[in-house]
DNA sequence: CTCTGATCATGT
DNA sequence: ACATGATCAGAG
C-alpha cells in the first residue's frame, strides 16, 4: 500500500493512470470475481492502482490528505461535448443524526471535502474492463461552498421538519439527496414524523458533475457573490418589474414602442433582456454552468394556475431512434430545471398581462416514467407508420406530455408527420401537471 | 368555460 | 427558410 505525503505526490502518481483500461488495472481480478458489483471500477482503482486493501471505512481513502477517491464515467454527446454519466454518491444521510449536526462538522463534509475524481469514458456496448481512464481531477468542494452549504441546510431543514419522506433531488442545486436501497420499497424511520422515508445519500448531482467535468482544464475560482440559488438570482433581475404589464416592461427595457401586432413570444423577448438568453446564462452567473436551466414564460391566473401548456421545440423523427432509457429527451427532463416567469392575466390579451413572479420546477422518477410512455408511443407510431398511434392528449391515464401541431398556416401537421425528417409537431406539457410541480 | 389543433412574429 | 416560444381561436 502506497502512502502519499502531499497532494502533489498523489497527483504525480495519479498521472500514470491516464490511458489505462480497467482490465490492465485489475490486479486482484475483481472483474471476474465480482461481476455484479456496481462499485467495482472504483475498487479496481483502489486496489489495482493505489494498492489499497478493500475498505468501506468512514475515513477518507487518502485519509492523511483528507481526500476521497471517486471513479466516475463520462460520455461524449453527439456534438462532441462531455457529459457525466452518473451523479456521484457521497455518504448516506442518517436522518436521526443529521438534525444535530452543523455543516462545518458534519459527517458529510468530513469525508467529502476533497475528491480525487478519476474520469473514464463510458461507451455503450463495451465491456467494463475495456473502459479507459482519460483524466483525473482534484475537486475541492469549497470552490462552490456557498451553494453546497445552502443545499445542505435545505436538506437538513426538511428532515428537521419531519419531511424526510418528501425529500427530492429537485429541492437543491448542486448537492442532492438521492435515493438508495436495493429497490424502491425500502423505508427507514425519521426523527420528527411517523411517516417512513426512503433511505437517501448525499450526491453531487449529475448536471453539476457535468459542469465539473467540463471545467477540468480551467483554473478553480472561488465565488465571491452572496447569491446562493438561481431563484435568488432571477428574482433579483425581475423584482423591479413585478406588477408591470408585458408591454410596459418591453418599452422600459428597449426604449421602443411596440407597434403592430404583439408577438406571441413577447414574454421571451423580455426575459432574454431581463435575465439573459438561455445559452447566455452560463456567462451571467456560475450557477448556470453546472445545472441546465430553461426559462419559460407562462400566463397564469391569480392562483398561479397555468392558462396554457408548456411547449417545446419541433420534434424530428430521428430523435426517437433510441429507447426511452437511452434517449436524449430522458436526460433532458432528468436534468433540466424550468424557471417559469409567470404573468397574471386571465381574460387579458397578450401584452397586457402583468408580471407576477417566478416558479421553479424539476421532475421526479414518476414524471420521467410518464414522459417515457409518451415517448414510446411516438416510437411506435414511427415504427408502424401510423399517426393514429401518436400520443395525442389523453391517450393514457395521467398523461403529462402530449404531441401537438406546430407549423405555419396551412400545415396539416399530423398528416405530414412522416413526410421527411422534419415534423410540424412538438411536445406539450399538461398545465395542471405543471401547476402541481410548482412549489 | 376548457381543450386542442392551428397559427404567428421573431431570431438565426 | 425554417424552427422557436408562445398565444390564438374554433369546437364542444
């Protein structure tokens, strides 16, 4: 077993792992003996490369240096970008003890302040032993401390309030509370409520990991700002306009009068200026770098009930080649947070609704499953070349996502569905469902 | 009313 | 020239 006296020594040694496959590293032949072990790649690196004995100790892997080893996969997207394969799981959350811990001394931080992340490339269809390590990275949690600390406290508060069973990964920005256990049926007790809760562990969320991965060659910089959540950030941008109509805001922002017909996307024109365009958000604030945020503008009534469905971009048939579990749409919905800029004005014309506030929504496993049904119906329709099989509204119980037309005047959208790989249709999301997701 | 197929100004 | 983000408007 190798001891490292300094970080530099550890990193220098780790440099040699680049380019190695797990087969080459697997000195104890774990690939053959522990076929079903999900953590096997990590164990191979620990035992085969660093020559540590197998351990499940609470102490950090490189305890002298306070560094925990994590072996994590990435994929290359079609456009060549890197994307983290999974979230990184940290320590289990003990519902009974966490309520007495402070962040600074919590078990969570004790073990996870610094992570040595070994990045290997995951390739579908390839044997695990053939996956290759491409790079490594010493990640220091303090680089995003203010956000992570805030996330920690959000999770802790929920448990204190007897709501451990209501925890969800969507509650937080970077640090999540992800479910654990062999299947979805396992339950444990919680301190301040009778309700049993699913066991959970802290994790660094997938979208955050992607941000970490892409920053691999960038200098670490520490945030100075006091803004802790995207919610805070957006709210600061829109605050001064609350109560004004869309037209008033547009005119104030652009110093131009809106003449002629009011564009249907006036809300987006405003939010592009007030907050930034979706693909500019990354540059506006580091928070946007590590999670996918999409801003949507929606009309609501006085109780925030949506007046319209959420619409998405035009779909193309080739997007539906992969089964749901491997699809880009699934990844998108798992990862994305929608920021809904709400304009109140039931019965009012477009342009004359007033800015009311902002809501955030994310999707849980049930939602994702339901979206999958919609997705698979589109695949069936494509496979059988039968538009009758498309997921029109209300084609199955509790449907949350539906297909809808989206074209120019005169398009007979559904009937041109198979014409070429460009459809005049899109997905729309049920408004009552969206309302139920707002916090 | 609400639902759902149809439509449009703008951005790229 | 067409997709996007969103609303419109007729049907029921």
